[in-house]
C-alpha cells in the first residue's frame, strides 16, 4: 500500500516537480477551470460519468460530511470535483494501477487538494488488508463495467483495466463497499442502465438497499444509458426515483443547462 498525505513540503519530490504535462500528456480543465486534470493522451481518460456521480452523491445522496472513499479513482477526478467544486473534505481515494495512481498524486497536488484528499494505492478486492471494517460513511465508485472480452483488443492495458471487468467485477465492488461502510452508510455508483436489475440484485445480496435512483439519458427522446444509484447499508426498502437527467440538448454537441452547470 502506498499512501500520500501531509503538506506540500512533505510530498515526494517527483510529484512537486511534475505539475506540467509531460510527453504524451494533456492538461485539461473542467468546472469552469476550477479543476485541472493531467491525463495521458492515449491512455485512460475520464468521461462525464464521474462528474455526474460526484454531484449526485453530494446533492441527492447526502454525502456532505463524514469520511468518504472513492473506489478506483483513476486520475483522481472524483476527489478533485468533490474538493474543488463542491467543497468536500475528508476524502480517501483508492487506485490499483501504479500509472494512474501517479497521475492522481500529481493532480491532487496540482489542484492544491492535499489537505482534503488522501491517496492509497491498492486493490479493492483486498480492502480488508488496507482499511478497518466500517470505516467510511460514504463510498463512491465508477467501476469498470464492460464485459471482459468486449472490444478491448486495441486498448492499452491501462484503458482495458479501467473500462473492462478484468481486475474486478460488480460483486467485488459491492462486497468492498459493504465491508467499508458504517451501518446506514451510503454507496453511490454510476452503472449502465441495461444492467440495473443485476446491480440491484447484487446490492441486496450484500444488504445494501437501493434508496435513490436517477436515470441518465443522452437526449430527452432516447433511452437511458446510465443509472446513478444510492444504496444504504442495512436500509429499509424505500426507493425514490428522481426525474431523469438529460445530458444533451437538442443540439447534440451542447449540454443541457443542468449538466453544463456541473462541468462548465
């Protein structure tokens, strides 16, 4: 396990010297420039999903305070949005891949979030070796959800692990969350709408009860592609289905006002 905490002066020399994009990297800005993100040009790059998830967790699932863990943070996008845009502290982020963990280190320092975010390198399937049971009030996860063999032949290993169910599958994610959450703690996930029934089944098997659901549609006249879901450990059946979130306006390239407020 590798953890990154402390003040800027305590951070590894390699992090403090690499805050500009290197060869094959880009520096991108979202949230009106409040969040800056170093990414690999040809490696894994974050999508809209984690930005939607961070806002859903805070505004619809009550993840405003208490210890929070991001499972599989990638380049650190969820902690960055939570800390810089949404004013959240007490964030821990876990990442398996060394290359993405290194990017997350640099991004956390680049955005001056070292006081709000602690990074840990490790495997979510082995969380019991890293964290005590019932140690977080909230767990967020934007997991890999493409089938192991679906369309990955031309992907780098970094992309394949981040997008496909190679290093972990849905039961691994839910099992980790069930271990980590305090009683009545909340798990927030973004997942394909086509696998919603499977998601609910796995959650209930591990005593996580769906509490809030919001379907995400690419356009108002198209079927939902994603689902944002909040489940409560040991909760009672009492599901709230929110109005749908529509991503694009009539012009395909333009976001709706609601989504633009999150990313713009």
